[in-house]
C-alpha cells in the first residue's frame, strides 16, 4: 500500500552489500554450530548456571513451605483439553500388539489434581511438558512448567507466592533490573494488581463488563460470541443488535450472545484492533489483550492481571461476588506472561461440560479433538477446594538472567526440523 513516501530501492547482491557496508563477508555468516560446541556453550553457560541456581532455590523455598515434590506421568491418555493447544501423539503397544493412543502431556494439571484428591495438601512439580506448533523467542516444543497446588487455601495466596518467587529468582541470578524487548521491571517491587476489566478500560478504552456474555450459555449457542462457542458465524453490529438492545429486550441466549459479540467487535475496532468476520468473542478478547493490553503489563514492576471472564477460564471457578468473572489471574513481567493461576473448579459435571465444549470448538477449527480424561473427572468429585498455578520456568530464567531467547536457557534445545 502506498504510504505517501517515496523510497529509493537499490538492488545489490549480498556480497556487494557487505562490501558497501565495509564488513567482512564471513563475519555476517550465521553460526550454525550445535549447542554443544564449546564456543557456543561458553556463550550460553552463564544463563544455564543461573537456571541451576534458580531451580535449586525454588526447591528449597517449596520444601520450606511444606510442599511435597511430585512426579506425574508424561505419557497420558489425554494431553489436556484447551482448544488451541496441540499435543504430540503416539501409540502404546501392549505385549499382544493391541494399540492405545497416548499423548505427551501439555500440562501436569490433571494428574496433580488426582493427587490432591488422594489427600496431599501441598504439592509442587517441575514438569517437562510438550506442545506442538509452538516455537519462537518465548516458546519451545519441550519446556518446563513449575506447577504448585494448595488445598483449602484461597487463590490470592498464589499471588504472594509469585511475588516471593520473583524476589528469589532475582537474588539467585544476581540481577535486580530485568528487561525484555525494551521493557524493564524491578522484580523486588511489590506487584500491581489489576483486574482484566480495569486493564481493558485503561489500555484499550473498552468497557469489558458491558460486552461480556452474562453466562457461557449465551456464548455457547450464539454466533461467535464466547470462549466456549461452537460457532464462529458473525453478524455485523448493525444487524446483530443496537447498543442497548440487551438491556431493553434480553431475548434468548443466542440473541444476547450475538449482541455481546457485536458490541465487543465494535468497541475493538474503535480501539484500532482489526476484527475478522469469523472471529469469535474469544478471538476478539485475545486480539485486544495481545495488541492493546499486554504490552503495558509488568512494566516497572510485575502485574497480576486478575478476574478473567469465566468464558475464558474453563478450569477455574467463578468468583462468588461476580459469577461472570473467574478466580483466575496471570502474572506478567516486562510484558511477558509468566504464570496462570486459578481457584480450581472442582465440580465434575460442570468441568466435563466445559471441556466437551472446548473440544467441539477444536474439532470445528482444527478437525481433531482429544479425549476427556475420565480419571481426572472422577477425581474432581472428591478433590477438596484448592488453588493452583503454572509458571513458565524457562521464561522466569530468561528474565532473571537477561536472555533474549528461550533456547539460551535450555540445556539441550529440541533440534530444528
């Protein structure tokens, strides 16, 4: 597209360009040496040693708090049931040759909750997990999640845990000033606590509660309206509803869902976020969060982003004070999401219903679905009230040591295809 500026384009060969810039041709060649090459390892070693110190300090912290470190299965019958997570699959062969499909876990969450059901009150796991279709500066196909759970303790306790872990990581790495892609933060400063609705208003000018579906029943049957939606067919804002139609004449859930999605789309577009015709309510939420909100989180100090919409929180319980939002928060530092914590849903029937909707959406989008973990569902029926959280250990080490890419703090990165 013509931006109104005239640009002179010079067509030079790579070698001519290097000569023009006065640089040696071999100096700009990428280093294709493997991670185990001594000179490459020497460059990575400081970050890897920082990882070892941070991990040791974390183990000491959790042991001092009375946590039992557990090790749950990596090979599982269900890898998790989030719509946009992709698992590695394999076959388990019985001695007689019978095959059963198995997966590498995307999270240890389901297994950890069975241990809570068994009666352990505080558990922690340094879990190797696997996610397909993910690779970049902050993503790796195999990485480590630090997950811990507290039975019969409120999810706000996890927020204090996060602040303690940031302080510990800074001390273990010997760096108080953290930075990533131009954003800086003091890990020793008390985190700010901000609700998702407050963040959307502050950084995108959107009244999130005004466009929030009153329940997932409204979103699940309506055109593209919510996080647990089985349809992405969207009507235009003018056709779907007027701005106050939901208040004047609520109508059936499908109609209310259309109005929620249409109002949200109009608000997002007014904020400068592009909305596609087939975007669901959840898609719009994610676009606004990534484009308008996340860049401002964890700057100067950590941010605890709290009270996610229930329709975006399939494994979390609703807040008693406002059942449209969940007991769910995420921890951000330097614009990077580090952790995702819940007041855990322990209603087995409701959990099954939510996961079935997630998998129906996965089938619609990707043409596949993963089975429900029946052992996990059965355990929920006896699991006590609990709070739990997953923290990306590799990302924590990156920020604490000043690394710019996740592979700099992984001892043996997965080979590129």
